[in-house]
C-alpha cells in the first residue's frame, strides 16, 4: 500500500538532496517511493533536515530536505511504502 506524503519542490544535483513539501508525516527510517512519470525508485530516508537542522521526523506542511541515492526530478511525488 502506498500513501502520498509529499512532492519534490527542488533538487540539488551536486549534493543529491531533494526538498520535499510534505502533505503527511515523514520520519527518518521510513521507506519511500519516488515517482515521476515512468521513472520510480525506492529509498529509505536516512537523514532529513528542516532549516539546516537534523530532525527525526517532520509533519504535514513542513519543507524538509532529504538525501537520496538517485537523481530525482522536481515535481516527483513521494509515497510512503507500507
């Protein structure tokens, strides 16, 4: 089962970090699927930051930066994988 938790609003290519606009709670350790068109991959959230401070979770409405192992595109949708 997949539940949408946010969208990528910005992608920093050099450091492999995506900025997410959250529509639901997201925690470090959560397994997510990043999906844009035909492209998709799964990732476990290893670290996340809000305003350059390390956090273990973020809630709906937060803008959070997460490190991803693969390139992601702005506008990609993030789903929590149960």
